[in-house]
């Protein structure tokens, strides 16, 4: 007769790795099998790019707006500088226009 014994027990793995995306977003698909080995630089998830695309598009639009403001502020500063030389406007107005051009240039990362 064979002796058998059923005993409760637990096993625990000697290596464990949690696989999580490093960015926030909606996961569209998982490209690995749970419990399988993965290679370095293997694509693991496909994350919905829509929120990131919207943020990028918004940043591009803000940059275009800032660049347009630079052109306007620079032209105004040049006109005011010329008018200030012939005492047609106050020096303060010319200084304010120059400061506005410098501020617009700093905002858009363009040198005035």
C-alpha cells in the first residue's frame, strides 16, 4: 500500500518583478504574457497617445502665439524708439515698449 499525505502549503518565487507603465494613460493593449520572460527594451504596453498629443498641440499653439507676440512687441519697440529720439513720446513709453519686447522674446525663447 502506498502512503500519501496531502498537506497545505505555500510556495513563493525567488524572483518577482512588477511590470507597470512609467507614464499615466489608458492602456490600449498589453504586449506580454503574464508570467513570461521579457527582454530588455521590449515593448510592453501600448498607451493611448491622445492626451499626450493634445498637450503637445497645445504647447505648439502657445509657442506660435508667443512668437507672434514677439513680432508685434519688437515692431512697437522700434517705432517707439524712433519716436522717442524726436521727443514725440515720453522716454517711459519707449522703455515700456522695449521691456515688453524683451518679455515677449523671453516667453517665446527668441532673442529680440
